[in-house]
């Protein structure tokens, strides 16, 4: 993350505060891609990225893995079940 200058970890409170400061009303804020948290953390512990390497450490995977992850992402989205953790934060806001 350091070579990519991503020093902050997003929490649901961050986009909420930014949106409120911009005059927006939060409708829903949730995490996305929770099913990727454990594999990403395990992969980074086993194979840590090289220092000062400016690229992602997550390489393209096998099509079967992509299909499985795509299915899990669609399931997570449809069930709106991820409010605990994820690799991204998604917010829905409206102008009052």
C-alpha cells in the first residue's frame, strides 16, 4: 500500500463525515467485497509485496476463481449483508 500511497484505511465513518460536510444526507453506507478480505490478508502475509514496487500485489487469477468471486460479490450485493468489513466502502447519499 505504501508504494501506491494508500496510507488510510477506510471506515464507514469517513465517507459519512465527508458527505455531511458537503451538505449530503447519508442513505446507506456499507462495506463491499467482504469475501475478499481473508484471501487478500492471507496472500499478503504469505507473499508480502516487494518494497518500493509500484504495482498491485494481486495478480489476475484463474477464470474459475474469477467466476466464483463474481458470484460471491453479486450475492453480497443482493443480500446487502456486509456491514462489518470489506476491501472498499460504498455510500449512497442524497441532496436534502
